[in-house]
C-alpha cells in the first residue's frame, strides 16, 4: 500500500526533471493540507490540537498551523528527498488516528521566503 502512494509522487518528480522544470533533486520543501474525520472527540476532547501536537514532534515538520477553511491543519515540511517525503506521508500520516485525507504540494520554486 505504501508503494502505491510513494510512486505517483516519484513519477511526477521524474516527469518535471525530464521537462527541465526541476533542476535539483536535493532537499524537498512541501506543504501538506490535513483533513480530519472529527474535530472533537467524546466529552468535548479537542482532537485537532492533539493531532497538531503529535505532528509537531516529527523532525521533518518545520511548521504546524491549525487553520480555518477547507482543511484543518497545514504542515510545512522539509525532506531530504522525494522518497523521504513519500515515506512520511505514507508511513506516518496515514497511521495517525483521526486523519481522513492529506493533500501534498511540493514547492518547485520559492519567490520569497
């Protein structure tokens, strides 16, 4: 199952390389939008803060933001490679209780940081 998730990301990166849109294969900066199944648990327990705190412990995660809007949490992550990013998404995020869906956007170029 993990390979099915990792390889589409890898294939897209390889396509960008061939087109000349992606010059470097080093560190990867990405933003991950996280959608939760439920925002609160039983007895008013706030699930979103627990998930955010758990994600903040990960070394790959630079920033964790609880947001209003379509998704619930946005992560800024920096991985050593696309493969490491894929492992994080497939191996870690998919195992955290309460996460329903993730959408990952890989940064191709930063204009201002």
